[in-house]
C-alpha cells in the first residue's frame, strides 16, 4: 500500500520541559484504519497534532509522499458552537474555507444525514445527547471531504451502546469515502474492532512499542465481537500494552 504520511525521528518537548514523544517513527498507509493505543500521557494526542500541523515537532519531521491531503480532526469533546444549529455547526469549516453558501449547505445537510441526524438540522447543541453532539462533530469533519481523518478519543465519554453504534457508523463512512483514519483510544477492544493496524506506544516519552496487524472482515458487526478472531486480536493488543508498561 502507498504511504500517506510518515513520521521519522519525531520528538516533542514542551516549554515546561515535558518530553511527550521521542524518536517516534510511524508510517500510515493510504486507506488504512490505524489506532494508537498507550497509557495516558504517552504522546498519542501530541502525535495527532503534529500530523495536523497544530504542533511543531522539536526534532524529526513529517513527510507526505503523495502530497498533503485534506485533513479532518475530531476531538474528544464535540466543541460545537452553542449558538449555532447542528447544520450551522457542520457548515462552519466550509464557511471558513470560503465555499459558496449553497454548496456548503448541501454538503453539510448530506453529512448530517449520513451520520443519522437528517431530522436534527435545526437542533442546537443543548437539545442533543452526547452521542448526537459527537455525530455533529463527525459530520462537520466529513463535510469537508477529507482524505485523512484524525480522531482523538472521540467516543471516550459515551456509553457503551452509543460507542459501538458510532464505531459501526465510522467504519462505514471511512469505507465508503476511502478515508484514511488515525484513531487515538485507550480501549483495547475498540482498537481491536476498528483497526487494520494497532500501534502500541510506550509510557512517556512515547515511542512505538508494538505494531500489530489486525486481520478481520471488512464488514464488521456486533456478531464479530463474539468471535475468537476478535478476542485473539484484543489479547495481542492487551499483551503488547502490558509489555510496554512493564518496560
């Protein structure tokens, strides 16, 4: 598979003196779903922000072999504007890009429909559940038609049933649109369910401790969580995480 983005020898030390990551080498391939798993503070979110060019690395660099694509970012909190409706929130990045209003509205409506909120275009954040707010955040990201989607623990605060539903919807969207996803999670089971590949990171400063390929069916459902294939994948990730913590 073609490389989409590569990190080589990337480290980041903040002004406080905290070194978040050190000598991080990571390659992400076009079209794959890659999860980053590791203990709190190991630099997973820092790595995402470096890829998004929101943070400048202290050393090392990021390269885009095929050119830098359109990037979407979904944060742990939905970060919706409380005075804007779901549709207006989804349209915001398109407005900032100067997309014509008619086109921006059509794309935003379609994005909301695709995440199951077609009937909630006029609803304000205060009228939406936590899961619905996160769906608006995802709609806002996909309305910009990204080729790379960065997701920083987006489902961590949600109940298990909502989380599983959003996992399924995310896989469907990524598959339909050919989106490459880099997904940060603390959940071994979530990473085992979603990913083509899981990178386990060491405690701070974060490095790659293990790179685990996950062989699984393209079309996953709740039934997949009951298979030995799923539990074996989760077991491998859990063992790698345990070794990284012990080291």
